[in-house]
């Protein structure tokens, strides 16, 4: 069991990482590749909503700002299977496992 009950157990993180498609694993390892070509801007009710899509995994991020550029909110829509639903928050040791799974797939490390 993890030291903190809301934290994911390392065994669960390892199983989760093994099931991730390569693109999802790459985004969890290096962060998203936000694609300018897949960017949209919408203005409504004194707010600017700027939406971008990750060219690697398909995650969609919407940043809501004031007309002066101050950030009000960030919202993410993740593709099916990207999130680690039900296992708890992934801590630093779990993130290290995810990075090592990514490296293992790349060169068998």
C-alpha cells in the first residue's frame, strides 16, 4: 500500500504504463506537443477561449483568458485511456516508472 492513501501504488502505475499506447506514454514522459495548426480562438462574454490539440496523443487544452490575457482557467479533454482513473495520484516515483517504460520501449533499456 502507498504511504499516502490517495497516491497510486507503484505496482498499479507500472501496470498502467505497460498498457499505454506509445504516443500517450511519450506525452506523459515529455509533455504534450501543442499543434498551432490545430488551434482555435473563440471570444464570448468578455473572455477569450484559446484551444489547442496535441499532435501526439489528441489531448485538447482550452485556456480561458480575460481580454487582457490574464488566465482564468485551463481545461483539458483527454482521449480514452490516457488518464489513470481509479489508481490515485501518480507521485514522483510513479512518474519515474512511466519514464523508464518509455525508455524501455525505445531501446530496450
